[in-house]
């Protein structure tokens, strides 16, 4: 999309020029060519441009072009209840959050009873798969079961148009997918009229499954715990795995076989529906502020998260080895004492 000149240049050189342009010309030839961030910047230039840049139809078209999944009757109805309609929805769902920990504040609000996931998968910036999943989250089964949202299953694959393996070797092909496959997973809280994008957009790793041969692409967002899982320094990951497989008897094309989201703690253990719902709700309540955390203290890359998990695993293994050693020594001590007692005098 076209880019808007810096606000200062518009204000200085266009203060009089913009004023003489008819509003319809501005709408048709300028505003409709802008993407969301540039349209938001335009609204800050002047009160006149703000009145034009906040029109609902502009933000509706931007939302539909950015996330094809939201162009669905149910989601359209939900977005219409947001404070500023599609403009509020875009503000909640964009930009994508960085892979950095989010310190979530404790919320006393009741847990959400209905969530909607709007998911879009992109290849080289073009959408190749869009899906909407509605979740009823108040049942005891959901709250007590491991949290997992399945977008697609083995019986419901999505073709990846124009995605060709070519003659690339496996490492080159996996690197190609890591750089060209992206994801948006927007979670909408229907009752609170808020949304958040839980995907980091870029993949954190890509690998081929050793048994099936399918390619697994993982996206993740890391968040700080609040002591609920044992330590205030614990991290929780919201991970999304996209599984891609080659189309049989159709040359070198591929399709998306499965897409799923789950929450994991530092030990790789899946959180329950209730625990995951608490995390999601706090992220949604935190709004855009959690996407703007800057500074060295707030940045934790996914590699650092994985390193923390590795160190934690090693510590737990050392503790287990020490416990095993103590147990073995205790057994030998007991056996020695018994043997000593039963020896003939």
C-alpha cells in the first residue's frame, strides 16, 4: 500500500493545499490507499483529516484486507459492538506482539464465557488459509481439560496455493518456509468487546517430523507468570503449530494439515482451560500496552525462553539424580544394618 509522507511535511506544505481539496478526493485518492498504521498517523495531522480518517468503512476495508477471516457474518456482528467498530478492533489486533515477556496484572473480573479465534495463515504476505473457531469456555469440561484449540484437522486440510517445494534441499526448504510463512491468531472476547493477536507473526522454528515427514512450523508468544506456576520468574508460552504436508499425486504442492494452539509452562506441561483462560483474559485486559514494552529489561527472545527451559530441565534432572542417589544410599544403609543385625555372633 502507499505510504503517507511524514506528518510534519503534510502539515507544513499541505496545510493550505489539503484545505482546498474536496473531502471526496481525499477519501478516494489518498485515504483508501493507506494501510492501518498510516491511516492512524493521518488522523493525527489535523482535525479535518481525523474526521475523514476515522470513518468506519475505511477501517472495515483495512481489517478485511489484513485479516480475511474477519469478513464473516458472526465476527462482523461482534466487531460492530466494539466502541469504535473496526477501528477499535484494528487497534487491539495490530501490530503483532513481540516475543518478549508480558508481566500480567491480577484481574478480579469473571472469566470469559465465549471466545472467538480468527486465524489467517500467509505465504509471502498473501493469505492462503483463513478460519474462525468459536469456543464456549464456561463448561467444567473446558476449564479442567488441557487447553488446546484445533483449527484444522487431518480430515479438513487447506491447500497452500503456489507453495512449491521445487528442487531445494531440505534445509533450504525449511528455511524458506520459516521466512515466508506467517500467522495471525486473533482472540476475541465477545462480552468485553476486546481482541488481541496472540501470534508473533514470524515462526520461531521449523522442523520436519521424524516419523510422518510433515513439516511443523511453530509460532510462539512468551508471557511472564505471576507465581501461579511456582515462581514469579516463570514464563508461559502460547504456542501455535502449523503442520504442512505434501499433496499426494499432485507434483510438488503442499497443504496445511493441522493448526493448533496450546499453552505451556516452563516444563513443557500443557495448562488447563481455566489456567489458559486466565492468561488470555489478562492479555486482553492489558490491551495495546503489552505490545509496546521496550528496553533491555523487557526483551526476551524465544531463544532465551528455550534456554531458560533447558536450564530448568537440567536443574530438575540434577535434583532427580541427587534424590535417586540418596534413595539408593538409604537402601544400602538399611540393607547393611539388617545384614549386620542378622549376622551370627
